């Protein structure tokens, strides 16, 4: 039997301008995602879905943040010690914004352009072919007019993050895709 657990920070105890400066992180509008899927269908492009594993843990924190030790994990004699967070944890107010900045940096490194109208859509032209990536937090929708470009993009993502390739899209953000 395998058990999983996730350590979650108690972000509700954080104070603005002391522990974090901003919490805003854009999310792709579903209407924009539908337009991308329509383009994919009309042009018979390749389309796949990728999940970034433990997305927030890919982010180094710039702020100094301390957290109380999780219940039951304090060493005897060290119950009053605290944990200094080096990575963004789920529950931190700034975690989603930090993740968004991190994925923007990765896409810029690989030559993608961020869509000016929809900040969670990135695209890249290469030899007359295009790849478009829609970011929905840690779920990525990749569609391309070239299979080779799609595979190259997944290889690039693997070099930066631990990902799960989910293959052709069947479910996206709770909606069935056929």
C-alpha cells in the first residue's frame, strides 16, 4: 500500500508586504482555450496535454519565509524550531505568482512569445510551423502544426521540469474533449 502526503503552508497567516508583495497570477480563459482547440481541429494539428509535477516546488522563493514544524514531525528537544522555506509550497499566497514567473522564464529561454491578449498562451514559429501552449496552472495544452515541433517542445519542458505526458487531450479543466 502506498500513501501520499502533501505539505501545505498556512498562507492565511501571511501578511501583505511582509511575507509577500503580490498574489496575482493569470489563468487562461476557457474561451481562449476553446479558440485554440478550434484552430487545432480546423487545421488538423497535433494536440497533447502535459502535467508539471509538483509545479510550485520548481520555484525558488525570493522572500524569507519561516513555517512552524508540521505536527508530529518535531524532533524531541527541538519543538520550538521553525522551518525556513526555500521553495514555494502549496498554500503560500505568492506561490502561484512565483510559478507563473518561473514558467514564463522557461518559455522565454526556449524562444516562445507570450500572447499579449492572453498571458497564459505562448507560441513559437519555426520554419513556417507553429506551436501554441496554453498554461492552466500546472496543466499545459500543446498544439502544433508539426509533430516534430511538438516533440521538441516536450523535450525542452522535460529539461526544465518533471512532467507527466498525458498524450492526446481527453479531459481539460474538467471538460471532456473529443
